[in-house]
């Protein structure tokens, strides 16, 4: 993923302001920064929910800057949301099937059975295959996050955008999430993850981009970035 000079302004508020991000194929790349620094807005522009004020987004050599969200999904982009967005009156499997139905998926045209099979595969991958037919409301918050990840995986993305998947998880669930991220990466998927858990971020990501007030203030190899004085002061304040 090549993001260059990306901006998203809401009236006078420069939520994202000229940001560059280069995510290497097959890597886990973290996007971090204090609350309100523009992380979710960046993801919303990348997935096409918001139109960029300026800048360019290239995925796998294709310029997706002006594409509609469903076209980006077809181009290989999958995402989860900071605030869980599942259909609560439907089962886990039904929710994940929606992800498998993306245009351009080789599954389309092979009938409902293939869709169900792909969705089951994704649910099983996140460890919830045995509960496929339960309603969303019967799942814990942590498991609902896993179902969102399964829905994204069901579309066979090449790039997965995760917005705070560890938020609200207990320590056991966080360890499970960490394991899952490793297994996703081992499948060759590229991951761009937003999270506040620095242990998770430093262990899971090879590369970190840091935003503050909509601007990129640091970028590079994880440990070096976390020691960067500007990053330390953005998080902890200066002395
Ligand atoms: P983060 O995810 O880093 O916490 P956000 O991207 O959610 O930050 O928000 C960045 C800034 O943009 C904040 O000041 C927020 O209030 C503002 N913002 C986000 N979405 C909108 C919107 N739809 N309309 C107006 N302002 C917004
Ligand atoms: Mg956010």
C-alpha cells in the first residue's frame, strides 16, 4: 500500500494532513498516535468511506483513490471497525457470509454453498466455527471482534485494515488476538493495524507510523520509532 500526501479536512479541521505511509507486502504495519490524531479517519479514507481532500492511495499498483468502497474490496482491501458493526439479529455465520459476497470474489457464481463454505472456513480460522449458528448477541465483546475479523477475511483480502482490534479485550483475549494476527500474517496477508496496546504493537508489527494532530511525526522500524523523542512526548508529554 502506497499512501502519499493524504489529507482529510472537515471544514477547518485538518484531521489528516499530508500523510505518507508505505506498507510492505506481507508485513504487519502499525498506525499509532494519541486519541484524535487522525488514525480512524485515515482508515476511513483508505477504505473509501470518506473521500480524500487530497493525496493518492495505491494498492498493489492500482490507484484506488477515487474508487467506491465495494471496488476497493474487490481490489483486495478488507477492514474492521473501531466500533463493532455486526448485524445483531443475525448469526455469526450469516454475518461472515456477507463478507464472502464481495464482488470479484472467485466464490461468486459458485452458489450459496461455496459462500457458506468460505464463511465457515473464516469463522473456524478465528476459532469460532463451532458457534457459527449462534446469534451475535450471545457472543462476548472479544468474540464479536473476532467475528468482524472473520467477515473481513471471508472476502479474501490481500490487505487487512484493523481499527483497534484489541480495545476492550481482557489479557487472555489479547493473547488470542496476537496469535491470530500471527496466523493471518503467516498466510501472506498484509496487515495495517491501529492499536493502543504498545506490547501488542511492538511485538506484532515490524514497522510503525505515528500520527499526531493529523501529521506523521515518526515512521520506521518498530523499536526505533517507540524510542523516538517526539513519539515519547506525544504520548507522555514533555517534562
Ligand atoms: P483517532 O482515530 O486517531 O482517535 P479520528 O480519526 O477519529 O482520531 O479523529 C481525528 C479528528 O477528526 C478528531 O478531531 C475528530 O473529532 C475529527 N473527526 C473524525 N471524524 C469526523 C467527522 N466525520 N466529522 C468531523 N470531524 C471528524
Ligand atoms: Mg480511532
